[in-house]
C-alpha cells in the first residue's frame, strides 16, 4: 500500500499558506494576485508529480495523467474566503497531489475555481461538469468590488483559453477531502468523517409589508408593524421547526432588515433571509410546507407577507461503494474513530456527483471553526487524513 | 374677542409650503437653502406684524413685542422632516403669527430651530431655555451629510450672532399648536386636542453577543445564535408588554441588525433599537423593569445580552390652568368635539415647560399621517384651530 510522505504534505500546505498569508490563516480571494500565484505554483507542483498540468479558461487547475488505464479524479479548491483559514480547500488539493505522488499513474487532480463564491456559485465545478454557460460568465462579477469575471479572467491571462470538461467514463471516482468545519469529529474524539451526502440548502427571502408611521403618535391598535410581523414569524419558526426537523437539520436567519430602520419610525417593510439544510428530501419538503403555512398565517394578520424562494438545491448523495472504501481505509488507520455523517456545507463534490461516483472525507476542525483565520487542524490529524485518503484512492484505482 | 383672518392664515401656510415644495408636501431640512429662505421670510412677516424680529445665533426666529405689559410666547418650528408634510411645525408658526396680528401687543412668536433633529435634539428650544452649551454646538453635525453645525450656521450668516435666551418672568405662558400626527381626533370626529402631557421616550440599544459560525456545519445544539437571542427577546416583549402597559403606551423596535448579515453565517452579534413612550412615570418604570428582567433572562441563555439606555426623557406635563383655558376655547368654538389627550411625539413645548407654564393644542391629521408628503388637515379644521388657539392666547394675555 502506498505510503504518504507526511513532511511533504505539511510542507506543501504551509507553502500554499504563504500565498495571501493573513495572521495564521490566508486571504486569497479568487483571481487576486495571491490566488493566481497559488494556482501557478500548484500547477508547477502537479507537473513535478508527472501530471500534464494546465490552468483552463475558468481558472481550474487540472493535472492529467498521460497514458491509459484506470483513473481517479481528486481535488477541491485553492482560493479562500476573505481573511479565512489555511486549510479550507487547500487540504483537499494537497491530499490529491500527495495521492498522485504516492500512488503514481492514474491519480488526476483538479482545483475547481471559486468554490468560495467570490464571483458566482461553484463556477469551477459547474464548468467542468458542463453546467456553466458562456452567458453566465459574461454576467458574473466580483461580489465585493464588482469586477466583471471576464476582466478577472483576462488579468489572470485566461481570456480565450479553453475550458476543460469532464470526459465521460474517464474517471472511476471523484474524491474530495475537506476540513469538517463543525465539531462533530472533535467532540466525539474521532479522526475521519465519511460523508454520506451533501445537504441541500433551501433559502428564502420573506418580506412583510405594513405601514410606515410615527412611533409616538400611532396607537398599538392601529399599527401595521412589518418588523413585528417578521419577529412573530421567526418566533413561530423557532417553536415549530424543532418538532419537524431531522436530527441534523439546521435553520438560520442570516439577515433581518427593517425599513426605514429609524428608532422612532414604525417599520413599513421588513425582510429576512432564512434558510434550512438537510440531506433528506422528506425533511426539506416538510419544513418548506410548514414555512409556507406560517407565512400564509402571518400574512392574514395586519401585514401582507410574501415568500420568495432564493434557492432549493438538491441533496447530493455520496456513492455508497466509495463510502465503504473510505470506511475501510479509516477503520484500518483509525480503528473505531471514524463516523459516517452528512456535510452541512456545500462542496464541489456535489456537482461532480452528477457525472461520476463521488466521495468526501472530513478531518477534524479544531473548535469546529472555519471561515475564520483561526481555523486549524492538528498536524497529526492532517497526516492521518492524508494516509486514509491515499489508501481509499488507491483501493479504487487498483480495485 | 379677537377674530382671526382665515384667508390670511391659509395664504401664509400655503406660501410657507412653497419653500422646498415637494409633491403636496415640503422638503425643508434645517439650514437648507429653502429653510434659510423660509426663516427670512417668516422674520419679515413678524416684522410686518409689528414685532421686533430677528434670527438668532442658533437659527431661532424670534419676534418680540416692543413695550411692556403681559406677554405670551407662541411658536413651534419651521424646518421639516425630509420629504414630509407642509403643516408639521408650520401650522404652529402661522397660528402664533396670526394670534400676534389678531390680538395685537403682547403676543410674541418664536420658531425653534431644528425640532426635527437634522443636526441634534431640540437645539433651538434647548438654546432658548439655556440647555445647550457651545461645546455641543461644536460637536454636532448633519446626520445625513455630516456638515458640521458650525459650518451650516456660518452659511446661514449666523456665525458669531448672539443666541437669545428666555428672560425669566417675561412670559405668562407658552402655546404651541401642532397637527396631531395620529388619528385619535379624526376617528372620534373631533376637532381639537388639548394636550395633557408630552410623553417621555425611553430608548434602548440591546446587543446580543453569540458566536459567528457556519450556517451549514454548526449543529443547532452547538449554536450561539445572537440573532435568535434577539428574536426571542422581542417575542417576550411582545407577550409581556400588553399586560404591563398603560392604555396609550406605545413600544417600537425600529431597527434590527444581524452581523455579519450573510445568509449562510450564523450571526455572532445582533443589535436592536427599542423604545417605549408614555406620560406616566409609573408605567415607564414598570416597562423599564420588565425590559431589564427580560434582557437579564435572555443573557442567561447561550448569548450574552446587554442593554444600553440611549435616552430616558421625562414626561412634560402641560400646565393645568392653560389646559382649562384651551378647553374653554375649544368648547366655545367646537362644542363637545374636543378631547384631552397626551402627545405621543416630542415637541419644543416639552423644553419650554421647564421655564414657564406651557400648553399644546392639536388639530386633526387626515388619516393620522405625518412625516410624509401626504400629511394634511382640512382647511376648515385649520381655520377652526387657529380661532381656538387665538382665543386661548388672548384669554391668558388679558386674563
């Protein structure tokens, strides 16, 4: 069985963290100078590993093995969230690279561009799997500084460069390793998470329309307070959802806006962004139905209330045979210290799963922290995870 | 008894509405060009009425009667809220002017600057009553465009101009007329409101501190969701306050802010601006106590919760004898169609009440609307109100 080189794995991760270093983490937004430099460096590492490596027209770094025979695709993403951690994405990239080096021929590696969504939603993996049209590329822009994606691609030297698409039948499987980003593994003193499915995210904008008025002269009886209507709705959700949710369902109100937002004015309009996530379609449908019922009920009060669906993705089931392969590798290297669990966050694997058997593996996040520069995983866990990952890739490649 | 000139009252109000005309209302922020022009025009009207008129160093327009004898002070404010109504403030100014014209000597008129708070809080009436220090003037700036108050005063030609202070003992009373801004009079088919007191406003900033985290990977059990903590607190207020409030108490959440405010991030910090108003100190104390109890209880959950007092004004009781004078005048001109009621909004009279007996009188607001360009009162009600007002001023002056 192929043995990974622990020092090489850690050294590559640490080198990658120098691109956009920020405190103990990194700030490496998609197509920033640091990100482009990181992509070029990673392409070089792939070439050193004997892969035919290129950066394609959407910014994906793709290393292919010359010659025939069975192939497994590995990878994740290279860019980071703003002022975020050094391992989110990078870990999966270096695991893939190390598997290619340790196992040799047949292991291909892809860094899917902009998984972190600085420009769009999974544009790298959607491009690779044939789900990204040119028109969408024309339309997208950086969400922070409004730079058009086309301009960013041109600055990265990628204008007019071909986009690589998956070749049907080329790969036996896709493997993505990632930090867990939660504390399930850590709190259970576990080392490996075998991902059963990537949850769906159902996201809504809920708007209440009342009547803006003077907060001193308008009696409580006469008010049509849109803010109060939204507060009451969120209270009902808080009371009702626990009884309807699955064991791992999560639901979140990320934003509440009252208009005009002045202390002495009764809000005439209120809006909230609300989402829930689960891997089970039955749970998703149940919560969606309850939410619609509560909004309709709220809208029969003094304010109108409407619900807009912002997104309803589908859960992405990971391949069952690949889950077994990962479980076998985990049990061999960390007996009894692994868990089958869903991923509450979205990952490129959810798109890859549409075109080939896909698998995801988690390593523990210290304190469950992610999307923050303090994000970390112990060296020991990083190394153990790399070996489990390599074992699983090898088992599929040679199986 | 002095008879008002209805046409003159309406003509002056309509002329005043040409300064910053906006749709059927006005946009006349403090020290805008239109506002300065309105002040100068009004000073001219006071001079035509035989008053010694000036604009003082804080922008107050002040018309004094030459000679001795009893004096009554009348007035309100000239500037408007942004894109707001033509009568808010203006009505009280023209009523004062008309009383001075109809009654003759002894009626003085003051327009207190910036009652609408573009730069500060009641700076005109606080200056007049000795409650505004130079240091505060140095510090204040326009809340929308950050222009320092000193610069605005200089542009209005008022730099270095003396600020007028009330002369103790000079006035028997202060009278302020205003549109009601609510619908109590209209819905009761009443014509005149005799104000018993101006309510106190107790205003708070409530902050919940939790832990910002990933909305997909953080289990419900592990979350410390600051937004949820605030939502639950507001739900408790909604349940508890009706049982503790007085018949006219109002309470309002004007703003809720979740940070960072992204759909997929659990808010680590949440803030709301909350206020209640009542004229009864016992009610105010009861609600304050309950709010503190609920915040303390909320803070024993998963989030820390703190409450900052932004302001706790005191209710300003209107003078009882003056209320009787107004009631007598109202009963004479509109028998059975007047009401003693508190003012839910703040007015300059609350500061004048600290230095002399003060009275306020309301006329109906169509649809209870104010702080909006559709604000209006029927000509008939405007004229009736002017006569009641004039009668009351005259009764005090000659009583």
